[in-house]
């Protein structure tokens, strides 16, 4: 686990409104630094907001625009624009680990990720534009696939191919 930056709200691994330094978290080209074994599934420019709580929602991050990167381990939101902090360039970022996502909801004009962390629940709401809505379809399908593997009900994708060939 990485330490939370100043002014950040943090659950177990969920990071909201953290200042990411250029060589450590973000490159100069506005691309997140990936961990070993992490692959980018897709990225889009979206608007998003973060709310905390389930019954009485408190807005933690008002609507912002930025780049959303989905990897095979987490969802990263990089706010638009750079800031200066302590003589270095930083960017505000929000990180959602794949394992913390409870549900992906497609609503009329937005996609909502329900995240449960150690300190409570967060709702990450995204306003996708056109094809950007498909960015979160992979997350939903992968979540269902991993749950079926955990339950022991998953079938091998090669089983049908072997039956057809034999």
C-alpha cells in the first residue's frame, strides 16, 4: 500500500484526490505509471464525480473532466491540468482497485461504480460519451467471470472446442 498524499481520503486501497508526482505516479505525457504485470485495457476522456456514503451521499469530488484508464488491476482517473507542489509537477488522481468494486451500474446517462472500502462506500459516477460507455463493460464481465471462478462454476473456454473437434 502506498501512503496517501496530503488532503486525500483513503479506504483500504481506494485513493481519492491524491496528488501524484510526475516520475512516481504519472509520466510527463499524462499517462499513469503502471505496476509490474499490469496491462491497459482501455482509456477515455470522461467527466466524473465521487460521492461517499450509501444513504446520505456526500460529494467528495465535484464533477471534473479528465482521463480514465482501466487496467487489469485498477481504474485510474487523472484530472485535467497540472499543479505545482514543492517545486515538482503533480496531477490529482483517483484510484479504484479492481477487487474493491462491488457493482457496475449502467444508468440512463451515466455509469456508476459502487466501491466498498475499509472506511465506507464510495460511488464513482462517470458521464460516458458514446463508445466510452463500453470501457466499463469489460470490468463488469471480468467481475462476473472472477466470481464464477471463485464459486467453482466456471467452464474452460477450450472445453467446447475440444468437444467439437472430437
